[in-house]
C-alpha cells in the first residue's frame, strides 16, 4: 500500500499530514514555523516530527511514495526550487535537497495556495467547475488558479503572485519592497495591524474580546465585535472588505473564473465575511452586467487543503 506525506509550510505554522492511498489522514501535526532560526532548523524540526509520526502509527518510511511540500513562496517549477518566500524571508533555497538529507524520496514543491486550489478543485468547493480561483487570507495573500481543469503555473512556470498586485499605489510598504500590494490591505495581518495602529480601538468591544491586550487580537474577533454592533469594528471591516473585493474583482477580470474560493483561518467567520464580500463584488461589477459574476464561497476541506493539495501536486508535477 502506498502512503503519502503532505507538508503545508506557512509563515507562522507548519502542518504535516500522512495520507493513505485513498487520501485518508492517518496522522497529523501542527508545528510553529520558526523561520528566523533558518530554513535548515525548520526542515530538521519537520523531519524529526515526521519520523515520530510514522513511528506512532507503525508505518515505515519505505511505504511513503512521495512527499509534497506546499510553501508560501515563489517556486521555480522547472528546477523544483524555492525562489523567494516573502513572509519567511527565505531566498534561493534548495528546499528539496534539504529535505532529501533526511528522506530519500521523490519530493515536490508547490506554492501553498496553488496546492489548496488543486485540492479544492478535486475534492472541495470548486470540484464542479473547470475554472476557479482560490485565495488564501493569512499572514499574506496567496492565490491558486485552475484553468480548464489544470493548475496554472504561469507561462514560464515560475508561478503567480496575486498577493502582490498593487491596489493602493500610495499605500503601506510591503515586505516585497513595493507599496500598496493586495496583501498590505486585505490580508488578515493587515486587518490586525490596522486595528493595533488606531487609537479608537481603546473604546471598542475588541478590547474585551482580546482581554485588553492587542497581542491576543485575532481577525475573527473583529467580525465578532462588528456582529455585536461595535461601530469601530464595523468601520474597519467595511474598509477591509472593500479592499478585498477590489482585489478579487481585478483577479476576476484577469482570469474569468466560474467560482472564487476563500481559504485561511479567518474563514471560520463564515457568512460574516462571505455575504458582504459577494455583495461588494456585485456592486463593483454592476457596470459590466453582460459578464457573469462568480460566486465567492469558502473552502470545503479546511486546513487539510494545503497538505492534500501538496500531495496531489507531487503526483501531477
């Protein structure tokens, strides 16, 4: 029996899943990503945890057919190399070779959002559509594109970086060096940063929800406060959803997807995000009534999408 390992290496957390040949999860683990300690330290931690997981479920590494690694980074798919991971601050890393020091297996890299898009297309929210876009909201913004049932990796196979399309030319400086990138105004980190920078938050219900310490602030708390009638939270969210919808409308015009899928931890707020986002996209598209407006939906596979998609990509690439 063949088994697979999927790794979703994010800027703050790393998820590891071991799958059987029917993609059932046999074991799972979530680790903190300590990127500042260097990629070699991160990979060693991942390898150590994989070995302990295999031991715990009584599976030999010999049964593992391949390892798929989804990572929040630009990938050179021709050479299977990490080019640049903006929020990890890694550049030109031979990640495949680093992992191979621990496991002599077929190892494939894929952008984390592309991995999630692939999984949702095969088993999730976009399974009934030939053309879809998946957008992940977290530390930054990632995106995966499915065109004619195939993962789009760009004409030169260097991937796509829709989190860095410019939304506000005079906006905040992004980690990539540009100003006003999509992720500077519509990532969860940007939402949290906007609140922490405001003096108005001290009179908001948000303070109660985070125990009067903004270090504890999570994006979901902003939606909760708004649903409780907090005017400051409502104002911040209206601005956030406007920017997010503007970015999505630009992506829709570029790729014409039949459906847009939203992922990331923030999606647990459900319709508090999805409903106003659909309404705003319709409003922005009102001058183009002759074009179909895709529905925005949430991911179906949850936090399994990244690891499962990495395995699917490993089998495809």
